[in-house]
C-alpha cells in the first residue's frame, strides 16, 4: 500500500501536472515507475513514510469486534452445504434459503427456452477471440490503449445467481407483520421470485460493455422522460395540482430480460443518428452496434456446473445494461408521444411528453383526465411492443415512486420518505472496523436524505426521530446522532435539492489506499504529518497540497 502511494507521488513529480491525454476513454493500469532521486525532498518524505510504516506496528492485543459465539455461528453457516445465503433484492434483509429449493427456483428460470439456452461447454475463449477480431476490424476507431484494455486482462466466467424479491412476496410481508421480529422463518413461500443477476466482473465482454456505456451514457440525459435520481425527480414535482389530479405510476415487467435484440439495436441507432454530436466522431454507428451485439449475443454464464446463454434481453450485471434499457425505453416513448397525439390530440401528446417521467423501468405521471382516458393510455403503453408490458398503480391520495412517497392534500403536493415493508434499516453497526470518519458521516448523510425528501416539517421531525431509533439500535452515540441531525436541519431546502456538481479538481487527488490493519492505524496520519518535508521542495509545494492526499481503506482478503 505504501509503495503504491509513493509511486503516485513520484508520478505527480515526474509529470508536473502536465497530463498527456491521447483521448483514450479507457485504458489498462500503467505500471510505469519514474526513476528515484529526482527530487531530494520527495525521497526524504518517502523514506520518512516507509520508516514509520515499518516501525509503527502496534503490538498490543487487538480485541475482536464480534464474539466467539458470533464467529462460530458465521463459520457454521458458511460451511453448511444445505443452505444458500443471499441479500434480499431490496431492503437490506439477509435471506437463508434451502439450497435445493433455491436451485429449483433458479433452474425454473433458466429452463425457460424463450430466454436461455443450455450450452455443452464454456464459450469464454471463443468470445475472447471475437473481441480481438472486433478490435482488429475497428482498429481505426480505437486508440492503442483502448485496444490493449479490451484485449488484455485476466478473464473469468460469469456466474448466475438470484436475489430474493421479498418486497413483492405477500406471504413474506404477512409473515413479517405477524411476527414483528428480527428473525422470521417461513417454509418456502410460494409467491417468492428471484431477480436474475449475471455477475461477470471479469467476463470476456465486461470491458467492451464498459466502453460502450461511457460512449452512450451522454445520450440518456437527452431522453425527455429521463430521471437521474431522487433529487432530479423532486425538482420536477410541482407544489400544487388540480383538485381532480390522480397520482399514477407504471412499472415495466422484467424490462432487462424482455428487450428484443433487434428493437434494442433500432433504438440505439435512433439516438445515435438524432444526437450524433454527443458521441466522439471516431466511434461510428457500426462500431457501436457491432459492439453491442457482441455484448448482448455472448452473455454466457454458469450455474451449478452447467453453462447457459441468454438469448433475449440484456443481463442485469453488465455495465451498459442501464444505459441500453434507458435508451430503448426512450425510443418506445417517442412512439408513445406520437400515438397519444393520434388517439387523443396534439395538446395532450405534448402534455405527456412534458410530464411523463421515468427512472429505468419505473414511470410516473400526474393525471388530470378521465379514468377512461387513463385506461386507453395504459392500452397504448402495452401496445408499444408485445414484449414490453406495464403494470399500473393509481391513487388520489398518496403513491410511492423510487424512495419518495408523493402525497396529495387537496391540491397541494407534499413528499415523504418511502420504505418498503420489508426494509430492515440495517445500517452499519458502530462497533464495525470501518474508518471512524465513515461511521461519523452515516447519521449526517441519512438525516440529510430525510431533510431533502420530506417537505413537511412535522413529517420530517417524525422521520428524524425514527432514524434516531434505528441508529441507537446500531449503537451510535446519542450526541453524534443529535449533532448530525441538527447539522442537516440547518441546510436550506433549495441547497439540499441542488443537483450535485462534479469536482473539477478531482484529478489532483492522490488517494492513499490502505488495507485495514488494526495494528498499523497511523500510517495515513504519518503521510499528513510528514508533509512539511515534501513542501521544502518549491516544485512539490505547488503540486501537492495537504487536501490533495485523502485516505481510503480496503477490506482485507477473506
């Protein structure tokens, strides 16, 4: 860790902040090391740091932050071959499932021949050859560093798993409400479904997927319905509506797995041609379409020692998937706006274009026409494509969207925080070995989130009191919670709901990434206290400020 940090310092001194940019959007990590002894004060600083790292070992006994019985329970659970442990799809709950039942649920999905095809052997090597051929064909579109990035890495097969969607299981919700306990045991709920995830952080197509995501993502903000996050949606919500306005939300059923490849390519072509200037000119339409086909048509993975290929839709797990799904839905919405004008009138078509908002597969609109018109509109949505179907929820009083509960009080609109009934509020326990600044910031960030979303003061106080009870259960000190809450409450609402701005000086940051070691906590402190040695150099004083060096910690290997 210390060696890598010292290398970063030498790179800063060597390049003098004059970053050469060849236009590469992606690249492999460089191993270049500048020669030593270029600057005496830099070498003195590095020697001071290394000396401190080797002598500052704390030899006192380190107290474990979990008990012997807890560690024994963890080991027993991890060694139990009859169960599978998964995090719930939403809400932070931990699900312990019978392994055979879990395997059956997964295989029920993978045996659907409309979406998956079983392979006789792994396809990784063959796909890697396709990637190399692709980079050869489009060598003129790519820099040497991009070609190296796409071709040269340690490859690993993707694996399939399912996350239990307990928030959509009525049986589980009823079980939780009946028991109201930390642990609820239910025998194989019949209505429990799994969210399919293909984990391929080192699969053959993962780097191409990442490059395509970087290229296409700027197009998303040009989709009329696009919502970036909660704050973006909050800034769209009006203060008041007509008295007869209804709150309507739509959800696309299994969007990722239902996007047909041909219509997906059609949609990407549409946005590229419409906003060609948003994409670097060297990336042609053919490059992007052929690259996407490579990613989508080679989504193979293993489960339970069997190999499969996904033949429809995109994998939830590949980097480009959210961007691809956003642009696909935006393309269908262009058809929706046109058809709305035909079925209703031009004014209403324009109204839909302006007020229809969507985050991936979740859609929302304030509706002030008749129920008959609403049903016609719902039919229009379900007629956009046979594979894409929408479910609808409506209310005249309140309706959740994302993490926000929209409340209609007469003609006034208020917002509150929305939790699913299965949410556990399992925030990081205060005795965790995470850095102290991480734990100190959790109460403030959670309180700030409440102050951002909850518009009414009475509801806000109620939510903050609720948050305090959640954090006290996780052993957070009362004074830390109260101070964080008061700090969040002092921030004006317009400032809370301001869109985040990118730090233009982020390139100056030099992260000191250390592996957590309770016997050597002060190595980063030494990096800060020794900085005057570095600043004896006139050159480095202007290149490296104290605030440029930040600490980051990684978890030790299991």
